[in-house]
């Protein structure tokens, strides 16, 4: 498979598990998309998903912890991109954090992260995240937006075995992420968004696509 | 969980499960959906090759567990994890409790782990005053109900949304709607607070990669990631059978596990953890990371020549998904902690004979599990082997030793069968069915009519003349099997008509005995091996081109089990293998000889449904020939969804568990009725007995025929 076939297969497989996949030309476009997703989220009332339901008192309290302004967490952006993102967030009234995510367990609206690799066979993102903030951004955010370079898409998990082994050569936490968090534990009915993100967006930066 | 003291109590538990209409419907829908989706799940993948490589990789790993454990310890230790080895379940629990105490933990969040279920870890920790919260949605639900899982992958499959909403109403103290989407969100919110306040997380693991000291954990909900990230302490409890040498081999297993378990190409998350990672909640800034390996008999199991393959299991749950018994009664009645076919085996080794003694009886030997296993475990054979140990570990039931005595003595057995014809008169009223069953022997067996012994066994009607050409193309030994010899001789006689005429010499060796399957099923493996040797001795594979049988059960037993039974006897194993190679079923033989074609042009064809005997479609791997033969013989073959589901007979099974046998049979007959078939055809006299008896009792509008009868155009 060549690069565009891998990109096409990744897109198809990720969409099959309800991920939103978009091709973007540049990182700036990706940042703008993340802010857009966050801004549009206002329309739906699922902030800190679950808080609208009747809950026990301790769980209700945690909902109170959520700052009701909208929040983007972006722990592993390059300095330049983080600054661009901040300048997009400010006028939209969106808060931006890069560290200390554990204090926001009540819910972060959008977690924006970079992905290291992807596996097209299954539509899977590979994110090397020993950094705890990066890990949390992919876990406690309600929408996870991941940015992926088309050149980092591999056909098969076997193709990245060496790269994984290199990650694992020291203390490490690596995540394979395929679609949003899901369960079918009640009557086998598929439901998205149990303990992790309710929604996954993958933005593929494909330098070749603009040619 | 198994608490029954005896088979009677266990049957009561099964009867209650059969009454559970919600569970029945849920499991039935699941069984059909799983079956229909499985091929698509493996689209684009060479499934057989994958199964073989997973089996090979796991076997190789189990052969050097000690080495892999050493390597893992070294690598994980260097990355900051503390690795423990627990010989027994209680030792594992003690170690984990100790870790909690040393680190002043009181609130524990847990992700799903069958190994922790095995050691009853939650009870142990709760008794020591720790709060343990399961965070997998299904596990949390059953924890709140104080139950064990009823499926290894879908622990709460037996519960309805109404039951869950009642439960959540209690837990939250607020009224909850029975709306699944909303219930999931309530769980998300309730449990998020538990993650925040917990000081210790306990997980299991699907892989322990030796070359890097890495744990791999699959999950869909994302709770595993929170359990292993938010609290300052992480303890992983891992069976040592999860050790695997390399990252590549773990990725290989990962290709099969989710596909076979839930039909996903991969789970939403796969989490790979090596050593102690950064943790803001921990004082040192690093996670306090412990890995507890559980042995509990596994390393001894790994060295066992027969049972080591049980350690290939990747806990996908598929053997339950396809089991016709699980489909009816669910996991609480079909397992102790481990569920399904693998549960019948592991319960004996991990939880003891007493917990397994009733369970192990509850198998039809239909082989559906063997076919679906992603690690290629020969589950039916291991179940039979455990059965033998269970039988011989306690007092041997009278039936089994008596059967061994009789069946091994051919003249005595045949004499008993002959005299049985006179003894049965009062119950048959001289018809072909037993009219009044002696109740003391066949209690609860009123769901089907049982056939009477034939007036004249096949061996007294056999005339070799039409089957002794001067220059035959093929020389064939006929293995009659007891059921066709003494109960259904007409099946043999009608089928043989096709073979008369010159090309084929058929030899019927009078000294042949029972194939031995009933003894094998009763756990009498030595007696079964004696019979195998006897039959091979009387029908030398060197003398014949084929050993033809009209009975799929005899056929698959001779083909599959003879080589195993005689493997340890010098020389006999080779002969058994040669013998097995020549065993052929009726439909395949007729197709191969180009016989059975319908010569007449019929304006309207008879609609023929087919029942694939377990021992034919899975046991002997014969699938297409019978269907082709029906069409060649001029029938309109009408397919149905339950064709390859067991008929519920399972030899003596239907006498031990009549309620389950009857329910499976009913499901089958209903599926056939929906095809509006005129006849139901099959290739095994055992299946004919079950299906014909049931169809007659239920007054179904179709006749049940053996393939030989159908092809010869003869009505029963």
C-alpha cells in the first residue's frame, strides 16, 4: 500500500468506529478546527457529560468542580503552535491549559494532542504518553482532537513493532486509541462515551494533498 | 458460581436458568448475532493461519515460562516496577493487601480482571476494610448486585436495562430512567468521582511482554487508563500464562483476541505500560508500580503434555458464545468463575474437583467451541480428559464401570442387545417406539419418543453376495455401529442398495465391536482404547481402501480419537492414524463414487432441510457433500440458520440433562419447521433418534430420515 492508500484505509476504518476524520493542510488549520469544535460544543448541553442527570451528592459535587467556561487542554504542542492556539482561544472565550490536567477531572471540553503514528488496518492512533498530562488529555476530555501526519500512517501493527519496542525500552505508557470510548455492557446496546472521550476527531496533515 | 452438592441440585440450578426469560432471549439474540458476524470480523485475514500462529506462539511461551518470568522481572524492575510472584490465590491476595497497607491506601478502583475474579480478590480486600470499586460498567453493575460475571467479556449480559435502572436508583438515591444512554452517563459521572478519590488502582493484563517488561491491556470503556493513571499506586494482577516473549507476538494475539471476542478489529483502547510512569498524585512524582504474577497451578499445567494447551486461552469468551448450552442457561449456571468450555477445564485446575464435578458433565461434545477457539485449543478433548479425572478422582458411578465391563466384552454386549428385544415388548406394544418408558431409568425424558430395538439386527440380515464382485475397483470395510446394527438396520440396508452392482466390494467384519465413543464420553479411556485396538485389529487399514460408516459419531470418534487413545501404545498409534485416514462418511463416499443421482425428472421437488451432525461438520470436517448429495438426488435443499447447531442428544447427555436436551431439540425443530420442509435429513443415527423422536412427539409435519434412507427414497 502506498501513502494515499494507507490514508484512505485509515480514514475509512476510523470512521467505521464513529471517529470524525478530516484532512487539513497545515497545523494552523488543525488548531482552528479544534477551537471550532470547542466553540460549537456550546450548542449541545453535554458539558461534563452526565452532570445533567440526577446524581449522588459526591458525584454532583465533582460536577461543581468543572469550570463552566469552555476549556481546551493541549499538553504536547510545540511552543509556536501553543501560542497560535492561545491567540485563537482568547477571542472565543475559551480557556487553554497545558499542565496540571488532573485538577480538571470533572471534564475538559477538548483535548488537543499530537499522535505519533497510526495503523491503517484498524484505524488506530498510537500515542506515546508517559507524560501524565498528555495521557489525561486523551482520557478526561469530552472531545479528543488528535493531529496526525499522513506520513506516520503504517499499514499494519507489525510495521511498528520495532518502534513500540523502542518506546518500551524505558518506563513508558503508550496508548492505542481507536474511536471513542464505548460500551455494550447493558443489553449489548452500543453506547459511546463511558469513561473516556465521547467523540474522537482525527485531523490528518497531508502535505501532498495540496499538490 | 457452583454451590451444588450433587447433580440433582445442579439440575435445579439449570432448570431455574431455563426459566429466566430475559436471559434466554438476550443470549439467544447474542448467539445468532455472533454467529452471523464472525466471518465478517475476520475479513481480509487468514483466520486459520492466525489461529495456528497464536497457538504456536503461546505453546512456545508456555514451554519457557521460567525464563520469560526472569526476563520480565529484570526489564520491568529496571523500569521502576516491583514484580511479585504468588504461588497461590491467597498469596496473591495477601501481597496486594500488603501493598495497600504499606502505602496507606484505603480507596481502591479496579478494572476488569478474570484473574482477580479467580482469587476472589475483592472479597479478600473488603474483608480487610478496603473499599474496592469495579469501574468497568458491567463489572460495577454485578458488583452492586453481589454477583459474579455471567460472561467473561460481557459480565452483565444477563441483566436488563430495567434491572440496571433500579440498581442505579438505589445507588444514587435518585430515580433513574431505564434509558441505556442515560444510565451509561450516570455511571460515567458516579465513577469519575471514584477515580479522583482513589489512592490505588488494580488492573489485570492481557499481555506481559518479557523482552521489555511491558504490560498490555485491552479495553473499550477507557476505565483501564484511568485506573492505571489517576491513583498514586498501581497494582497489576497477572496470570503467568500471560507472559509472551516479544512485542510482535503480543501484536499477533491482539489481532485475534478482539475479533473473536466482540467482533471488533481492535478494542477502543490498548494500553501498554512499562515500569513506573510519572504521577502527580505520588509524593515522589513517580507511580508506585507493582506487578503480581499468579501461578495457582499454571506452571505445573504448562508442563503437562495434554493440558498445557489450556494455557493458550486469551479469555475472549468465544467458546461460550457458540455453546448451545451456554446459550440456554448463561454463565452463572455454566461456570464457576471461568465460563464456557474453557471454564469446564480451568475450574478443575483452579478451583478443584468439587466445583467442577457437575459442570464437567454438562457438555454435549458438539465441538462448536473447538472450531471457534482463536488459540486452537482442542477444548472438547480436554473436557473429556478432565471428565476422566473427575470420575476417577472420586467414587466411580455404577453406570460407568458397568458400561465399561459390558462394552468391552462384545459377545456379552451383543447378547444383551438381542435379549433386550424381548424384554422391551411390554413397553413397545410391538411398535417401532418405546410406548411406556420405565420411569425409574428415564425420568424427565418424555420429550421424545425413543426407538425400540429392531426385530432383526443388521448382522443377521447381511448378505455379502451383491457386494462381492470378482474384480472390484474399491474394497470397503463397513463399520456398522451399534445403533444402526441393532436399532436402525434399515438405514444400512437402504444405503447399501446404492453400492451394489459390481464396482465396490463391501466387507462386513462380524467381529467388529462398539466404536467406543460411549465409553470415551463416560471417562473410561482405557476401555475405549482397548475397543479401538480391537476394531483396528479386525479391520486392518492395509486391507481396505475405505472404512465406511453411516454413523457420524462412530466416524469422528474413529478418525479423531483413535489416534489419541492409542498414541501411547507402541506401533498402535501409527496403525490408528492409518485407520483414521481411511474412515469415510456415507455422504462423502456416495459423492466420491459418483452415485445417488436422481434419474427421474420431477415436476415438483420435495423440500429437504438438513441437520449437520456435530460429529460430521466439525468432527470430520465434512460440510458440502451432504448438501450436494441432496440436490443431486433431486431434492430441493432448503437452508436454515440452525443447521450446524447440535440436536441436543450428545449420547448419554440427553439422559443426564433432559431439560436442556429437550430445549435445544425444540429450537432445532422450530427452525426446520420455518423452512416448510417436507423432510429433515441427517447423517447420524443418533441425531435421527433425537430428531425423529422429538418430531413425532411434537407432531411436526416433516419426516426425519437418515441420508441413506432419503437417497434410497424409502420412507421410515
